[in-house]
C-alpha cells in the first residue's frame, strides 16, 4: 500500500516540471525498496522511471541512480545486461568532462568491459571485445591506465592464445585485489 501511494505521488510530481527531481527521487526510493525485497524486475522499472525523469532535467542529475540501474541490469542479466553496457557507457560519457566525476569514467567503462567480456564468452565472438576496448581507449584515454582495462586486455590476449589457465589466473588475481559486486564475480567465475 505504501508503494502504491509513493507511485501515485511520483506520478503527480512528474506531471510538473518544477517537481521532476522529487518524482525521480521517489522512484529511486521505490527501486531501492523493491531491490531489498528481491523484486528485481520492479526495481528495474522504478529505476527506469527515475532515469527518464532525470533525463528531462538539465545536467548530470542522478548519476548514482544511473550507476545503480546499470548494476541492477548487470545483476539480472540477459537483455538487461545489454542495457547495462549502454548505461555504463552513458555514465562514462557524462562524467568525462566533469572534474568531480572523472573517477566514474574508468569505473563505468571497467564494468561495461566486464559485461562485454561476458557477452563475448557467451557468443564466442572475441573479436568484438578488442574492438570495444579500442573504442573505449580512443574516446577515453584515461581508461587505458585502469586495472579494469588491463584485466580485459590481458584476458583478451590470453583467449586469443587459447591460454585458459592464464585467463583463470588473471580473473582470480583481480577478484583477490578488488571489491566486486556479485555479478562481477559471476562474470569472472565464468567457465572458459
């Protein structure tokens, strides 16, 4: 009942331009509650509504919401993982010119790279990973120095050389030295 009332309030706030951010925050809160209740699809829908409202506002509003949305999409997987890649790329693009948000670039592209790696493994199309990493470096040179790029690049090389042991070693070393979300660990635990 409380979620229904919050949804009604969010719709009311969303109908007026001056209260868009309030509506977006309500949708974000509903997403967080749904996620805690393990209702991931509903949480995803609420995050989608929040981001749509943030997109109507000027600037880079809702950056943390975008990151949470992308992480949730990655966690759900399938079609949502593809949307997560797009969202992480969008976060990187929005963050690139903002001094206070530059740290988001490498982090977001790192997560997009892990999802791209997983997509390549699933579809057995590793040529696209090299292309994706190349595009990221071309558009965001700062990414080349990140541990995420180094991991994906080295895994890409190991896969090209059919060195599955090296792939597992690289992934295990990365897991030991980084704090990862559950979905990131699943990607790195994928059987090669």
